[in-house]
């Protein structure tokens, strides 16, 4: 049996000091908890958008812009967030970031139009930019290198869990108390989460990522240049952009609209949309284990090849079959796309610990930018193309098939040893 105070094997240099096992695993757990919360609040938009759009007088295009504003702010803040995590550490920043996420939900609940809704969603995106670099920084500090992909996969379950809570939970709360009260409840939940982060991520161990003896901090620009100069980081960012962009752009609002286009009612469409995140949640750690066992490149390649026909089936094939068939298909699609987490392992391989946050930020930035583009384009297509409702939604969502195909091509650019 492992001693609770045993120090975990480091990923970084041998002269780096790491926290006891219990401290490290608790820190990992509470960062994942915050990640679940952030993704939940982000995905509340999908079930709330219909009632919200009616009250705030938003059409398809404006609703898409409000939704995408979260990802746009995420993109703007991604590199600064990674640099700040590398410079100051998770313990100093994350409790305040959790409070900021709660404030964004409260502002959204009080929004009275297009502009205030955008501002509230943008604040959430800015807070969300810190989460993945923080998770990677903690994982790098508490797990052996061979388990980095697995632990990032476990952490990435938060995306799926938060998606399910946001879509299904948000729909249930909206029906019970309305969309504004739902967001107020989400804002209140941020308070205990911020306190938990403050208590269970001690500054003694997480004030800054572990650094080697004699190592000095470089300027932000030099750190970014150092990371981007790595070819593997650039390719990993490309792979993540086109795969995660599909998850961000399609997974919430457009998946739900497509389900409704196939004549499923609101409750059934909500179940289908939540099923996508179930696939992500359940299979993210499986993807991490497969990457550890068979290599990240091979796992990514096979997963994207599986995702493409699953998506085309959902997009194009009509049928009168039971709901569970579409649910299984969408769960499998989410499972296949969950492998995008392996891009983080590829990008950080061989980097020093105080460059992990920046590298994760560079990779995430590609996914977020793609997510913004892939969330807005369907809205523009749906708004301006004259066609039957289902045909309009199929044409709007076709962009995601193209992005999955690009992900397949990008995996072939990765080194074969990856």
C-alpha cells in the first residue's frame, strides 16, 4: 500500500521538489471539480438559449455570436492565462478565477440585451482560459511522465460531465425556475468552489510550477517563442484546433438544433445532446490509457477515422428508428472525439515544467479559435440560406464533417514516434 505522504515521481528534472501524494491528488481533484463547474456554466447556454433568445430578441445569428463570444474571450486570454499560470502558479490564481466565473453567470442572469449577454459570456470565456493550463501544471507536478496522458484524460472527463450537467441540468432547472434563476444558482455555486480551491491547493506547493535549481524566468514573449519553435507543439495545436473545434462548435447548441431538425422534441433533443458529453466523459480516460498503451498519434488517427462516419450518419441518414439508436451514435461520436486530449501529451513531451502552461495555452488557443469559427459559421448559414428547415441545418452543420476530415489529415503530420 502506498503511503499517503509518499512523494509522486516527477515529470521534470530530478532536482525538482514535488508535493506529497495526498496533497498532489487533492489538488488535482479540486482543479477537475472547478473544470466541471466551468464547463457546466458554459453549456447552460444550449438549453437556455431558446427562452433567452425570445426574451432578449435574438435571432439565430445573434444567438450564435453570444454563444461564440465565450470562446472568443477564451482565445484572447489563452496565452496570457498560460503565461500567468507558469509565472505565478495555480494556488495564487485559481480561487479568484472561480469567483470570476461565478460573477459571469450572475451578470448573464441580469443581462437585458445582446451587448450585456456578450459581456457576460466573454467574462466566462476569460475565466475558462485558465482551467486547462492549471490542470496540466498540476498534473505535471504530481504524476510520472508515463501517466500524463492518462491523468489529462481523467481530467478531461470534466468536459463531458460538465456538458451533461449543463445541458440536462440546465434544461431541468429552466423548466422549474426559468433561465435567469438557473444562472443565479450557477453563480452561487461558485462560492464554495472558490473556497475549496483556496483550501486544497496550498501555496507551499503550487505558488508556481516546480523549477530547476538555477533556472530563471524569461520574458513572456521569449517563453512563447521557445514553445512555438517546437515543431511538435505546432502540429499538436493544429490537430487540437480541428478536433476540439468540432467539440466546441458542434457539441452544444448545433447538436441540439440538429436533433430538433430530425423531429425529436425538446426533451429528446436534450437527451441526445447530453449523450454527446456522456461519450466525452466516459471515454476521455480511456483515450488517455490507449494513448499511453499504443501511442498518442495512432490513437488519435484511429479515433478521428471513427468519428467521421459517425458524424455523417447523424448528419445525413434519415430514419424512423427508436431514440436509443441516435443516442448510441452520438455517444460513440463523443467518445471518438475525446481523443483530442492526447494533443496535450504530444505538445508537452520533453518540455520543462515551467513551459507546460504556455504549451497547453498554445494548443488550446488553436482549438478555441476553431471553436469560435465553427460556432459562428453554422449560424450564418442557417440565417442566410433559403431551404427547408432540416436541409438548412444539414448545410449549416456540414462544416463539422470538413473539420473532422482536417483532423484526420493533421494526425498524419505528427512524428510516427508520437
